[in-house]
C-alpha cells in the first residue's frame, strides 16, 4: 500500500491585498499580529512584506512615564468596627479542586493554630 503525501502549496496574495494589509498596520495603535490574524496571514509574512517595501513595522512599546519622586506618605491604618456576630464567629475555609471540596471550620480563638495548620498543609 502506498500513501501519497499531499504536495505543499504556497499561497499567493494579490498586491492590492498586501497593500491593504500594510496600510491597516500603519494605523496608529495597530497591531501587526492582530491585523495579520484577522486576515489569515502569518504576522512574520506581513512584516516581511513591510520590510520588502522599506516600511518600518510600528513599535508597540509604550514610553515609561516619569513619576513624581516626592516621597509618598503611607496611608494611616484604619480600624474597621466588627460586629459582635463576626467577632465571635468561626474561621471558615473552603478549598475546591476538580470535583472535590473540602470545608474546614475553625474556632476564631485558635486562629494562630489554624494559620500553622494551613501553612503546613500548603507545603
């Protein structure tokens, strides 16, 4: 039995199509890769068409803004009031992985033990 390997065919694009794609790439904020993908062409091919015509592909780099170097003051700590129901409640942890769910209720008074258990469990 002989298996025939399909021949590789190159795609040929009309010059008008190439020009239209290149013009779209030259728009402000345009992405060469996005325009190429929208037109079913590889982005490297579009960049090659641009290079062959002496057109520099646009850079997408955003200039780094100059920040004010004045020292920033840290925000003050704001204590939020807790209702008695919240303060006397339990620590509730729910972990989901695939179809399994683990729920753990821990007394708030033993929060340091809960933190140690969770730290050991996550290792």
